[in-house]
C-alpha cells in the first residue's frame, strides 16, 4: 500500500435493532461517532475531516442527509464528504477516509456508515414497478437467489450448507451485544423449517432489516501511536485497501464469482504481502447477506479452490473454533443496516486485531480481512488490517 | 480494553448527551410521545428514456424485441442502453431478436412483491433470448414449479394486441417451449 501509514484507533457502534425509535437519524450517527471518539481517547476537536456513507437515499427515503450532518455531529466547519457505492458503501467509505491520511492531507479522520431502515421500506424500494425498466418483482433475495442456485449446481454442494452458515452466524451473534438478532433458541431444524422465501433461500438464511451506525477513527502514524498510548488499546494498522467494480449487465460476466471480486481480493492480498490467504489471514469479516454467500465468497476471495468452498463451511473451518473463523460478530445475517454493514465488517476486523471483540474475540489475531460487496454483486471493497506496522 | 466493555454490556452514553427537554405545554406528557408514523408518498414525473431505450420500448409496442450490437465484440445487448459495457463505445446497429430463448437462471419466489407480481409461489426467471448476450428478467408460468430447470426453452406471452404499449409490461410472462434443453455450461457468462 502506498502513502503514509494509517491505523484504526477507535471503533464505535450503536446497538442495532429493527426500529431504533429512541433516536433520530443524525442521533444514530452521533451515538456511533462519540463512542468511537471515546474509544480513541479523542474529541471531535481533534478530528480533521469526516467521511460518511450509506446506501442509496431511496432505501430510507431521506434525501441527502449529509447536508445537515456536520451540525448534527457537532463538527461545523470540518470537511464532510459522502461516498456512494450501494451495499459496499461502508467498506468504500472507510477506504476513502484512509486515503485522506495516506495522502498526507489529514492526520485524524472520522468515518461513519449507517442506515435507518425503519424510515422506509428498502424491500419495496428495490421492487417498485416502472414500465420503462425491467421489473424484478421479487426483492433483493429474488435477485441473488438464481446465482446461489447456479453455485449449487456448479459445485454440487449439499443442500444444507446454507443452513450451517446461518446457524453459525446467528449463534456467533449471541456473543456480540451490539448484534440486532439474538436468537438463543435457534437450531439446525429451526433454520431448516423456517419459511422458504426465495428458493433456495429460507427466512432464517436471510439478513434482517436494521437501524444502526458504526464509526471508526483513523489516524496517521504518530497520531495513532499517541492515541494508543492514551487509550491503552493497540492500533489496527491498515496493510492494504482495494475497491473494484464491474457493470451489472455485461456479456461474459459471472455473477457467481465476479471478476471484480477476484481482482479486488488479489489486489488487497498483494498489497498486504499475502500469498496464502487461508494460512496468513487469522479471521475474516465477510459480507454474507444470504447464507450461501459464505462458500461463494470463500472461493472468490481465494480461501478455497473453485467448487469446494462449501467444504470449509461443512467441516467447521469457518466457525470460531476453526482455522479460518468467518463472521465471529454474527455478520450481516444477524445485523444489516445496509450502509453500515460494510463498515461493520471493516470495524470488526480492526476490533479482532486490537483485541477488543470481547466474547467473540479470536485469540492472537495478527491479520484480519474486512470485506464488502454491493449493487448487483458488482461493487467490492476490502481491507486487511494487522497488529504489526506495515 | 476499555473498562466500559468489561462486562460486555453496550457501552453507556456520555453523560447529558441524550437528555430530553421537558415539555413546555402543560398537560402534554412526554411519556406518550409519537415516535413513528407511516406516511404514503407518491411522485409524478416525466421520463425520457434516451435514444436506444426509446427504440427498444417502441419495438415492444409493435411486438418486436430490438437489441443493439457491441461494435467490437458483436455481443447483442437487450434491453439496450446505447453503449457497450465492455468496450464503452456506442451501439449503433439494431438487431431484432426472436421472442424465444433459454432459461439461464431462476428462483422460486414465495413472498409477494409489488403490484405486478403473480400469486406465490412463482418462478422469477432470467431468459437469454436467442442471439442475445445478456438475459432479461421475467416470470415463468404454465409449468409445474418442480419441472423448471436451467437450460429449458421458453417463449414470451404478450398482452393482447390492443393492449400493446412501449413498456416492459407488453410481455406478460414466459412459457415453456417444447424443444430440447440447452446445456447449462453454455449459459455461463450470459445470466
């Protein structure tokens, strides 16, 4: 990775819920932002600039909220910048924030991702009928389910791999006090018997609709070391960042393992000096909104060969006790404020490196991958963070 | 690790951050405050589709499906957007495609969405028209769901002629064609 060194020195999350009726939209951001500042032992006065991101405005029906966020955050006069890359936006936003420091322009940048899905109906927003456009009368799951079916056909995976992913992530969420869904009674059978929504995706294999925000404080080398000395929590150094995109409709495109996904992973691992991701990455926070995307992304990111990612899930390798724990936080399957979901992956990766993850902490994490995707599986953002200075 | 996280509860707010002002109108208790309302919204607007989509939508009104060709690779895009997403050049040559093709991918939808969705369960289908490079979205009917398979041949069912409009809604749905299946491997890259 080129440019000045950057580290995550503060992480703040809201409690995630279907409806956060107790706070306004800017209040939601404020809750995450001030927790991140407290974690970094900094105040808003120390922050040079703010970078925010959320999903397209029609998802929550609130247009261009960035216009008043500087005031709402108590940051009047500071540069405030918004990033737009659909569901991957949480990841891209953190990367843009990091670039403000890599470039030498700023020393300390606050970045926030959020979604207040209770403001509107994102499912409706994705399915409204316009006569001049193709109509997908099936919501987001209806878009992705055919590609999951195609993955199952190609790989010959057993039908229940998705059930295993959902069960793992929802059980992991019980160890994360911020997670939206806490389902202590969930079992293999309860997932299997849950209502089929978009065959082969069941209700319990689908992400919830959440309100919530996450904020990260990023700092350059000397600022990061000063913050860590004060807070007593080590920085998570950024070892690599990458973004890639591709058109939604293009001849030769493979929605099961998009070229942009494979290129993005290759780039971020190359920057981090990683040649064998399965061995060199200790923990992964991966964007899995529908259960089957775990094995699909394991292959696309290079953790498994094509067609056998499901064997890692089936063998338990991706459980917290396995050799490549995936989504110890409970993942998107347990918490999905869309515009925050990517940054939660990035932030949880940093928390693992900093030893901050509490009951869902994996011991001795040296390097972690945060991953996000969005749009029609066409936008990708990833970062590798580590305990050692790059 | 910060002390506030030691007991693994959600960290507390800074003191005073969320204190609410007291109601200034006597008798208006804060404890029954309205927190959430549901408001219907609508918008009316004029839409200009652009040159290539205009040609395509006018075609639908005449029961014709007009794709446009990538000038370098020869791939035919439908619906056309006026440019090739691969090479970035304008598509200039129009190609009329048949209203039949191959089911390239599908899922079975068990929940209702939108005003145009058929009764559940139904098959949401991607249809690769013969001669096209990318698939169209549609609904597949007139077949038991358990018999639907990738590679099966399908044909458009149009609305009655007096109902035809420059709209995707001119194609009501897709139905099976009695022809041999296409190998699924041939559809890769064209879903």
